[in-house]
C-alpha cells in the first residue's frame, strides 16, 4: 500500500498527558511536583501548536476516575488548577488561545467552577487556537450525557444527533491522538470522537514532552494514509489510474 503524505499539520490534536507522577518519583519528589511541571509542558505545547498552525488542542487533565486517587493528590490537583487559572490565563489570552473546560462540573468547588467560567469568558474572543481542557471528564460520561440530551429534546437517538450533543461538538474530531508515558491505551478519553483518529504513543513522560517530540508525532501523522473506511485506490484515484494504464 502506498502511503499518502498530506504534509499539513493535523487540525486537531488530542493529548493524554501521562507520566507526571512517574517523572516526580524518579526525582524523589512528591507527585504534585510532577503535575506542576506538567503545567509548564502544557504551556509549551499550546505555544508550539499555535506556531505550527494547529487549530485545536484537547488535553486530558483530570478524568472522572481520578477522584479515586489519594485524597492528598486530588486536593493538590484542585489547588493547582485554581493556581494555574490565576497565573496562566492572561498569557494564553495574549497568545490568542481560547479556553474551553470540558467535563462534569458538578462536584467541583464553587471557587473552581467560578475560575473555569471566568477563564472561558476572558478568552472567548481569541481565534488562534482552541484549547479544550478535559477536567472531570470521561468518554463514557460524554456519550451518556449526549444521549440524555437527545432524549430530553425528543429527537431520534442516532449518530448525527448524538454527535451534536457531545461535549466537544464545537470542534472537529481529533485527527491525531497522542499519549505520553509509554502506555498504549486511551483510558476512556474521547471514545466517540476518536473513532478515526490516528494514534501515537510516546515513551516520553509528559513533563519531558517538548517541541521536538511534538514535531515527531506530527511527522508520523503526516506520513500516514487516512482512508476513513475507503480503499487506497479511492483515496488516491490518480495513482490507481496510472497503475492500470
């Protein structure tokens, strides 16, 4: 099969930011130190996506299953989110980034919910990059809430209506999904939206994932042939004609 190299960067990159805790453990630091370093990596990744013409970046910041982690770590993550909102949003806005926080907000503190809403409001005018931060999010939750919306609206429960009710209905599905940290699973992330995403697994821990690592992932994506259920001949009709002439 001939590979089709599109050359263009993916419009939408999704990232499972895995490895913060292991990064900290290797340095004999508390796990929260790894999460703090992960915020720096996210800042760097968002800036790199803007520079490379990526339109949407979606990151998995806190899953609905992460509540089962030690209470000290969960509390630290909540405080880190509030702190990051206070410190990072102004710079993200200057960089042209529009923020969306995707996930179930019930159960979050009033302070955290207010911070999320203010961050979305203050960046709503930006157009260079949409940054979706999936917080208290799970792919199964997303499908269930979408189905509930469709039923409440009295619409037919079909793929088209479900798609419009998903939490990420404001952006196209991800072209490329990256997972750092050496694991090779998607861990309940974007189960609906990743149906035809190209998957890329990096051994780098998230705090180590830099611009060169992002470029390597984009290069692999650009070399792949995306068929969406079709054949190579349908995707490359001119090649097929030349081969049969």
